[in-house]
């Protein structure tokens, strides 16, 4: 089996989208794509998605899957747009149902939204497997940041979403609804139990406050030894105390309110209303 990974980094959201390809069959998966969104103007755009479409076309790839590592709070997903233009099935961890139930109530969504995960083609259970061409994918549920978080292990690579940041930046926050520092610690340990040489591909990086260029690839060995939050065999008690104290100081992500209501629908934008416009809901005093 031969695997290649092409990463597209969106500087507006500091989000890394990974295109994973089986070089023998040219089948690929797109992980965590971005739909451009101007919050001030309420304007969506598809420049980031078009870069992926152009890459897929130029490389002669066939999209089998469009995967989400979780319901993102810091960007809108381009999954629906890419599925429309490239095909493939959408997939996410089965914990998305818990996210939909929680946020469906927060947004007071109407009867046209059913919180059962049916907006996605496939909901993955823990330890499920599926294929990208000849590549086998193993799904590991890694909740803590959100209930829907999942890691996709493919050959010698693991795509961990927000669960890990680069070693000098630590780990994901756990203060979103139904987040849990205890669960996150256990999830981190599951990832760290993978072979030391496993390459970890991350979802976000901020250049450690501008002290270095942004990055999105590390390894189990590097995280095990050097991660500032959990490396060096930090105990669960140490991690949980650190994480909860740190989370209490964090502000909410800039795009959290528009993003979650779109992302938990697999990227489908709200339906047009009678006047022809589409509208997002902004709950007041919900957080």
C-alpha cells in the first residue's frame, strides 16, 4: 500500500485540510475542508474549496470520502460543496448525534432538523474500519474536545483533528458543551499508544504565538516526549487541573455561532426563505 498526503492550510482560520490518497488506485479522502466565510459581511465563498477541486482534478483523483474529525467551531465546512462537485460520501464520528441534540436545543431549531446524524452519509462507531481504495482506515473515537471527535488511522498516519496541537502548543480545549478534560486525557492516551513512528496530522496551528511557521505534522514519539500539556507521562490529575484552569481563561472562537449550525448539518447551508434569502441563527447569552 502507498499513501500520499497533501495539505492545504487556510491562514484565515489556521485550519489544515488534508487530502489522503491511495497512489495505486488514485482514490482519496478529503479531511476537514474549509468553506470561506466573511463574518462581517455574512458572505460565503469557495476559494479554499476550489483549490482542493483543482488539485483533485489535476492529479486524476477519485474522491471516495469527505471526512470530518468533529463538528468544528472555528470554520465552516465545505463538505456539502465538495460532495456536490466531486462526489464521495460524508463521514463523521457517531458522537455527532450528541452535538446535534445539544446545539439543536441551543439554536431552538425547527422540526426540519432531526438530530440523528442523518445529514451525514456514514456515522462511524469506535473501532470501525472502512477503505480508501486499498488503504484501510481505522476509526478511533477521541472525545473530550467535543463528543463527536474521531481520529482516522490510515497506514502509518493518524488524522487527529483538534485533539492534539503541535507539541509546543499542547492540546484542545474542553469547555464547549459536553466537553470533558477527563475524556480528552483518555483520548490522548489512546493516540499515544499508537506506534511511536506514527505520523500525526493536525487540524489547527497558530505558529506558537508567531514564534515559528505554522505546522500540521508531528509524530506519536514527539508528542509523547515533548507535548507541553501531556508529554513526559503527565498524570491524569495534572492534565485535568491544567486543562480546566486554562480553559477558564479562553474566549469563544470568532466563528463558533455560525459554524456549528452549518457543520452539524454536514455543511448544508440554511434553506432559502420566502424572500429568497438564507439566514443563520445567533443565540443570545447561550455561553
